[in-house]
C-alpha cells in the first residue's frame, strides 16, 4: 500500500487515501514518520482501513504515541 497524500486534516483525525487495488485480507499495518519538527510525536488512538470496492473494514485502537520510535506495526482486526 502506498500513501499518496493527506486529503483531510482535523485536530483529531487525518484521512489518507491508499491505492493498492483489492486489499484481500490484511492483518497488520505499519505507520512511519520522520520525527522532525517541534513536538513531532503523533498520538495514534484509532486506525480504520476500508476497502472501497468490497466495503470490508479492519481496525485497531492502539492508543499509543509515535515519537522516540517513529515506526510501529499494529495488528488489525476485521469488522463484519
């Protein structure tokens, strides 16, 4: 999956379009950032992935920060 660009920014939410085609079944997602700037940490409270072709969704609620270690992998659960 490739993050193209951020399309919506809100104090509590960001939406990133991802292009890959059929997502099939995914169980992990890796989130990275470059840890630059003043206060560069990101609070990751919830992750939601939705396949816009099949409407399948996966989610995680890690409630963790990306700061000192800017790359983390999270397990996803499917939602029926």
